[in-house]
């Protein structure tokens, strides 16, 4: 894992033996819990990882990354939870629809597309009872609303037909 981009959230992702988790230890107790969960010594005190500038964070990350590979995602999650390390499971794409949180929040919307058939897409993340943000229709096909748009701009029907005949619009 490379850590050159300081604002890249990929630095929180760790691969396990069979998947991925996202961790974000911040407090010292969380780091100590992480080391305990992974059966690692306290890397913050390891003299081999000390530099004049402080702790060699790339080496710490490499040791943590290697340690995660010794555990399944389920085992890593249990160990992180037991040691109070902030973490989240990362679902594989095919697992997302069955995730309890996705189901509880109805985060996915399934509908019948007029010509593509059954589809699934994410709902707007923020939904409020007084100001609904639901999806009302599918994205239009190329040219589907050309007539309506041109009419809104004052084009006469004859001019619209001429533009369509010339293939200026669909």
C-alpha cells in the first residue's frame, strides 16, 4: 500500500485473507488495540521503526498490512471489535444488496426500466419526510425530450420538424 497521497482514503483499507476492512485508529488506545487484535507488538515503541523525524509510518503500515492477511474478514472484525478499534467491513459488490444496513435504509431502488428491463440503483443518500428526494423517472434517451425543450424555448412545430429532418436534433 502506498501512502504518497495524504488525502486518499485508500490508506484506511486493509486486505484480509478473504476480503477487506477499513480501519481508522486515531487515539493511542486504538492503535494499541489494533496491534493486540493483529497479534503484533507495540510498533510505536519498536526502535527499528524510529527515525529522526518520528515513527516510520510506511513500515508500520507494511507490518499492519501483512498481519491482516493472517485473518479472515470475520475474524479480523471480531478482533477489532473486541479491542475497540474503529473499523468497517467492506462489502464485495455482490454482497451490497444483502447488507443489513443497505436493506434497513432502503438504499437501493429496484425498478423496471422501459426498455432495459429490471434495474437497481442507489437512492439519494439523504431522504426527508417533508422534502422527498426520490427518483421520479429514468434518464431520458438521446432526443427523447428534444421537442419539449425546443417548445419551451419558443420554437414553432414547423421549425422543430425542419430541424429534425435536417438531423440537427433528434
